[in-house]
């Protein structure tokens, strides 16, 4: 075959294979793969592009959606759209129908002339969209004396299926927590359902595909209920029955038969009620389970419920019901005992090696009536005995009474525990590692980021931050998981949010919680301290806490490019900013109660004013400005012209008032604390000409405290960012690597496996801070993670969602020799990995397709830089010197830079 035919064929195969290699991957609907039971009527489609080539940009896309039934009729076809948008493409076809299943596909074209083929078929299924879609009614167990802390109600009914089933969906929610069963099998793998929302305003239902659990002939279903957040003890002062006194369910099982007909098995008067083995279950209490009272086969056919009670049918109660949005709570890592030992007090204790949130699983053999009690502790005291005082009024125990007659396996249902140690009493025989394990429970967020470096303590700090996030993202972002609190503290969530966006895809999680913020926000715009709000309307409007309503929507938009979160939250954001304006006088907001820079550094017996007390109204003015700025940003994204004008003017006045009220003519602030300077600098409160001296004062203050931070909850998240921004990155590294109290590494040195509430939760002599408020699993101080990703490893967004990113690691000589961060963005993986070795600096970078990046090579301006061992040429890279650094513009691809480190 003549040579030129051969080479023609070769080029042809090459182009075809290249073309073939442009593909759409990881297609999602509203962040999920093939979701069922959604009630978003304009769901948004996203995908990632994959291509071996560099500099790949999408130039056009097409989406098609059709009914996923025999008709396969098309309900929306976008046609070829010239656009590089590949995330959050909103459905805009014919109105979507309740319970209808739809299939969709997408394809795209790139700037290299390649056409990606239609993607694999995806689907999404709508849930129940309006109150009238619910034909079921609320039912409540008619159990005499049922009330909070009484035995868990059980509900059951039977039904017959006479035709062959095509599919079946269970739509269910409850007042209280529920677990449901069909023919003895547990439905789904979600826990603590229906989750925690502001129930009277927003109550989620879940949807399960139960097709395989049903059978022809007789069937049975059962639902177990627990007090949960609905009526259980919450907060303090004996608060209970917050949302209602009686538990209940709304249960709608929709069966579609192969002949196309449908049948609904609903919560109605055919249900029966009783109680069983769960004698008491509460979020703080834990669970008492008496296996002798188990009702074997209660959720199966052939079980006699003759002596069961009936149910009460309620009308209404469906207006506030909505489809669950966000990651359900699921089981994750399982831990085996790393050690089982006796304490000096003779307590039998299991060490799981990690302070986690979840529960234990017991495997035990013994006599009927034997009682095993398990208590959960985060730490041991200085004498190595179990320490429970910091749980305060939370019993946090499991009491399991054996039924005897063989091995029994038990795990709780309606509570969760924050613990590393399990103190086991009454175990029949010798407790071994086969008898007990621990399971972590948390919202099933997709992990997205990892950070590591050449310092083992800093790596442990990253580990502790991630486990703090796992332990406190249990359907709502809580302050802590172990004591009689575990509330959705707003301040903690806002300071930690940006770090959280690196470690996991928290967008759906916060999408859901932010709607509760808006729901519980006061009509005058004040935002409560905790969400869902269980502390009353007066517990609202603290600066730094209430700003969650503005800061988190903006952070999520920045990290994921999710414009709809700004659309959804805009009125709530504006209401908070307007609240501050309404409380201000002469452009100063200096009234009302504020937590201030919570848990700032305060030495014991401070006689000479070493405590870092920052004026709370100075802080309030700073956050007023910050929230106004972020609201302005959101108004710009959403094109709210009028608001842009108003808030631009407002912001100017806020800052002018700040300077007049809180700064001296030489630029000194009325509070000389690190937090005061950090907030004033981070939020640009000071005019340009006063900033450098203010930053110098901050750096000097760090030195004055012996290279220690003194910041509390509000100053800590921004401290290192401000030091870096004003050229004190080495000081920031000193703080990161500081191992003495107060610092991030001191707890690590003391053996922490999560983030502590206080800088000195455990003192160097192993005694503890006050038990009244001393959690060893509080993520607020984990906000340093953001600086580790952003500055140490250098991964930053420069356009929302990392459509454009900035890779600008700032190594400081003699501090670390290596750091790596990986972040799975909505577009794909970003990777930054640098190393200083033998005087050579190397940087490996990965930029996902359909995005671009700016890379800053530190101290490279005067160096001979190579990429993949080849000299950097202008032909290949647009570069610009920036002081001693070299800035490059990159398209997608994998890169390796190298040069002398001087
Ligand atoms: C919580 C904190 C919260 C603080 C506000 C504490 O009880 O644990 O997380 O931010 O109160 O005062």
C-alpha cells in the first residue's frame, strides 16, 4: 500500500481517536448523579470535559431531555448552544411532572474542532411537588402516655399486591426521626431522617426506590420513630417538644404496575401502633434498648398485631413539606478498637484512636437481662480515667439489655455520640476487639480536597480539620457533637465555611441550611444565633454570627460557581444588611448584644492586660462593611443596579464612620489586638495609606506575644491571610508552625485528632479548661485550613467555581520543603504540588479542561525556568515578571516547572 495512503490513514486514525477522546464525564443533576425525588422544577445539569490535549475550552454544547417511559417523548432540546458553560445549565423545557422520570444526555464541542459524542444516558426523577400530590395523611400512634423520653413508637400495616410491579417509590417524612422497613428489610441507608430543618416552616421528605423490597401477595411495612430534634431535649433549661409533642408519619408508597396502572399504600387508618425494645432515645440522652422487648417480625407479614393500638389521622400539615435537598446522613468509616484497657479507676475502656461522631456496634453473648452500659468520652483526664464532665447534661449513653440465647448485635437508631473512648460496663465475659466497633455518621458530602506537606504535625492538623468537619456536618453544621448543645451555631459555620469548601462538596449541604436561615430570620432581618433556631427570636443579630446569611452564600458561589444560591438567598442577605443599617446611627452600628471575638486569648490571672479584648462595636462595624461588600458583589452578579448604587454609597459611609470612630490620626485602632487589625485590614476599612503601618503593628503584636496568635473565632480565619497579603508570610508560617499554646499545633502535640473549641482545652499539665464549655470537637479554629490550601499550596479561585484559577504557592524558606493540594472542582481536578530540594524548586500543576489558570512562580523572575524540562518560550507561554515572581497564563493540562531556588 503506497506510503502516502498509509500516512493518510495514520493521521485519520489519530484525529478520530483524538476526537473520540473529547468526552463528557461526571454528569450531574443538581450536584447528584441520577437523583430521585427532587422538587426543583428547573434542575440544573453539569458535566466535566475530559481530553488528553492542553488548552481545551468548550465552544458549544447541546442538551436533550425526554420522558423516561415508553414514549421517550422529548420535553426539552437546547439545540447547539455556542457557549463554554458546562455547569449549572438549567432545564427550560415543558413543566416537569410530579413522580415523572426523565432521561437526559449532553454533548459538546471544543476549540480544537473536536465533537464529544452524546454522553451516557442520565436520569432524574421528580418527587411530589405540591401538597395535593400527597394523598396520604399524617397519622400518629394512639399510644396512651406516649411523650418525650417514652419508648419509641412503632407503626405497621400490611397490604396485598396482586399484579406484577414495574416500579415502586416510597415518599416519607415524620415528626420525629424515622426508620422504615418493608417486609422486614430496612428502607435505604440514610440515618437520622428526615433530618433537621425548621420543621414548622420547612420539613423534608425522602424518596426511596423500594421496587425490589416488594413482592406479589401479602406485604408488610413498619416505621420506627424517635424523639429526635422534633420533641427531644434540645439546648438547655430542659427545653423539649420544640416542634410538637406527638410523633407521626406521612407515608406514601406509590406502586406502578407493569400494566401501567398505579396504586398507593398510604398512612391511614389501616396502621397499628405499639412500642418495643427502644425504651428511650434522645439526641443528648443516647439510647436504652431492651432486647427482651423486641417484637420479632413486626415489619413482616404473618406477625400478629392484634394487641397493638390504632392511630389518629390528622388533616392538613402538608404545606411546609419539601423534597430533601442535600446529602443525607450516612454511615462512613468504621473503627476497630486500637486498645482496650482498664483505667486506674478500673473502668473498662475502648480507645478507637479517633475522636469521631457516630455510634458503637456491640456484639455480645450473655444471659437475658444482662445490661451493658456504654458511655462516650472524647478524652481521658490527667490520671488517664474517663472524662465526661465536658458533656455537661448530655448523658450520651447506650444501655443495652440482652435477650440471651446466642450472639446479639446492636447499634443505636435515634442518637449520635461524639467520642474517641467508649467506657463499657456490665459486659458479660471479656470484652475484645471483636465485640465492639465504632461507625462514623455524617452528611454524605463528596470529598473534594486534600492538603499535605513536609511537616507531619501540619498534616495531622489537616486531618483534625477534616474530622472536625465530618463530625459536625451531621445534617446541620453544629458547633460540637458531644454535649447538650450540638446546635447550628451560625458564627462557627461562617468562619469555617471557606475551609469546608476545599475539603468536601458542601454546596448542597449549605444550600439546604441557608434556606433554614432565611426561614428562621426575623421579619426585621435579624439572623438568629443558631439555625434551626431553638433559642427564641431574641437570640439574634450578633455581629460575625448573623453575617452567616451573607458570607456563606458568597463563599459557595465563589467555590462552586452556583449562581442560584445567590438568587435564592439574596433577599435574606439584603434583609440582614438592612437590619444593621436600621440599627445604626450616624453610620455607626454600635448597639445590641454581640459575642465578639469569642474565645480570644486570655491568659490566666491577667493583671497587665495581655488578654486580647477587641471592642465589639469595632468588630460590628467591620462585619457590617464586609456583609455590605459581599451583598454588593452578589448584586453585581445578579445585575441589581439599584442596589449596587445604594450599597456602594452605604459602604463608603460605613468605612468613613469606622475611621472617624475607631482610628487615631496615626492609624492606630482603639483596640490594639490582632483581631482588630486583622478585620480592619481584611475588610479594607482603612484608607490605602494607613494599611502598611497597620499591618506592621499586627506583625509586631505577633512578635510581642512571642510569635503567638491571640485571636478568637472572628479574627482567626483571616489572620494568616492578612499577614500574607501585606508581605508577612514568614510570620504567618511562624504562627502555623508554633507548637506552644496558643497555636494550631499545640492541640496536635497534645494528641488531638479533631479541632478543639479552645486554644487550651487541655493544658500542658493535662488538666482541662472549664467543663462548662470545653469541647474537643469544634471546627471554628480549623478555619486555618483555608490558608493552607490557598497560600501554602496556592490553590485559589479567580473566577467563580474555579472557571479561572490562580496557582500561587508561597513557600517560605526554612519553613516547609514541600506542599501539595488537590481540589476536585465542578470542572475537574486542580493540583498544585511544590518542592524545594537541593536548591531546586519544582512545581507540578494540573488545570482542568474548559478552565484557565494563572500560575505564579515565586522568585522565578530572574531564573531559567523549564517546563517538562523544556525552556519556557513566549510561543508556548504568556509570562510576565511581577517583582521577583514570574506569572504565567495557562490553559488546561498537566505542567511541570523547575528552576533554581534562590
Ligand atoms: C458555642 C459556640 C458558639 C458560641 C457563641 C458556644 O456555646 O459552642 O460554638 O459560637 O457559643 O457564643
